[in-house]
C-alpha cells in the first residue's frame, strides 16, 4: 500500500466535535435556556484496536453485516493532506491500524478490543441547535 501511486492521509489539528453530547447540551442551554432538559447521547464514537487476524475478520464481517462505515483515521481531526490510507503512528504493525466508527447507542459490538472516545448526539431535527453547536 505504500507504493508510489498511493498517498498517505495526514492529520491536522484536533477539532471540537459539535455532536459531542456536552457541546450539544451547552448549545441547548444557550439557545433554549437552563430549564431545557439535558439531551442524551444517541451515538458513541468508538475506536477499535484489532491485534490479530481474527479481530480483523470479525470486525470486517460485522461492519459488512451491520452496514457500518469504519474509518482507518480518527474522525475528530482535520485532514491536512487527503490520501488513500492512514496508519496511526502508535500501532506497531500497519495491518492492525485502529478503526473508528460512530455507532448508535445500544448496538452490539463485535468481540474486538475497543474504547468509547466520546458520546454524541446526532439528530438533525433541530437545525437551530445544531447550528449553534457548530
């Protein structure tokens, strides 16, 4: 994958995620007042850390079956250089680079090591709230 025709994606600055639940609740208080009920997370931003071929197979099968979009780069960073692939510098083997996804709360996760990076509120029914959060 590192031949001359493939270009490596490069990350820029970490972004503030406007969908992060605390950010959305701050926006809701600002727009609707402090009496507005606190919103609950609808999604979790997950980082999968496969360490074996079995993990990769399970993760890819699960993503295919559940129609889940997995990304090999963190979604909460700006992209400074677009490319065909990203390998996190923290991984010791590029085959086992981290995978990221935004998943509905309550979805059954595959048996692959993972952590929840943040809780999100993804609901497009209130454009005023989203606009303020952005």
